[in-house]
C-alpha cells in the first residue's frame, strides 16, 4: 500500500479484488546452522508477529496465490509447496484487525470485509536458507527467521498453524525425500542426517541412516571431500534431480 488512503480503500473495497472469507497462511521452513527455522513477519502498526500470508485474487488459482505470496516474501520462484490443513475457528483472528484499524486512524465501526469470518488454507514451504531474501509486506516492519523452538506468541492462530505444519513435515519426511529443498546443492551425509534429526527431534544411528538414505538411489557422490575436523573428511554429495523428482512423485518408505 502506498498511503493511508490506499489502506482505507483496501479495508472497504478490497473484496472487489480479492475473494472474501478466504485467506492463505504460509509456514516457510529453512535449515541453517543445524537449526530448523521459520520465516515470520513483525507487524509495524501493532506489536506482534505473524506468518506470511495474504488473499486470493478473484480469478486466481488458490495454489498460484500461495506461490505469489512466497515469491513476495522470499524472492524465490522454485519452492517446494505443500497444502497441509484448513483453519476455520469462528474467532481465529481475535482483535488484531480492530487494533490495526485503530492504529491506522480508521473508524473501528466501519463495515469491512476483513472483519468477516475468514477460512485460511495452510501451506508449508521448504526453501534453501542461503537463497532467501526476507522481504516484509506493506503491513510489516520486519521479515526475519526464527528458530522453530523459539517462536514468539503470534497474532491470530498462527502458533497453532506452525505446530500443525511441523507435524505434517515430520510425517512427510518418512514418505518423501525432502532434503533437496532445505540443503545447499552440495552437502555431506552427516549434514543430511543432522537435518533429519533436527526435524524429527531425535538421534539417528549413523550407519543405519547412511545405509537407508543411499539405498534410495537419489544421491550422487562427488569426487571431493569436505574437511570438518581432525581426521574427518566425509565425501560430498548432491541430489540426482531426475531420480529425486521420481521418488518425490512415487513416494518412498523410509523408516529409522
């Protein structure tokens, strides 16, 4: 939004442009320094954090809306995206919007489509942390990464949405090879194992993990090693994109 007048126009007539009663919330996961992180927005006019989200344009495919929102917040176009749950509690927005209106000088008694009940479609996205350019939206003053274990209390029902997204990710990692989206292009098996351990929140046996991950046939071992300590120089690997995409489509059975 370019001005307060634009914001007021959005509040009153935004439903002419966007589908009413429907929103999208995105849980964007990244993996950095052996930590699973989530990208959050710090609101500018009221004190609070939230997930990146937005509305569906009239005539726009819902999934295209999610990709559009993700591109605006991360700068990325190639993102692993998965719809995981719909959220529709009657008063899930609380009083955050009324506070936003008041802080913007908008009459809180105004009739606005934003104050109607909204059903939100939850998506989680997996991104390469190093490639993301965190970008705040017009409501926010900051877009920043947070450790999954140190997420602040958020506006609306967004803490619940993150919890549900993490549950879905933990389930999916047993059935789909998701590391391609979270790791850099070149990595070691210890790095890959640490990613799995961080998401699942449990320690995995090294030999068993390596045997099973290599049996999937989705990794290429490169002719180089990465020195990570005295007497420790593991081989570097990359994903075989063709085999990875086939496994992603067909699914895998990966138990520990």
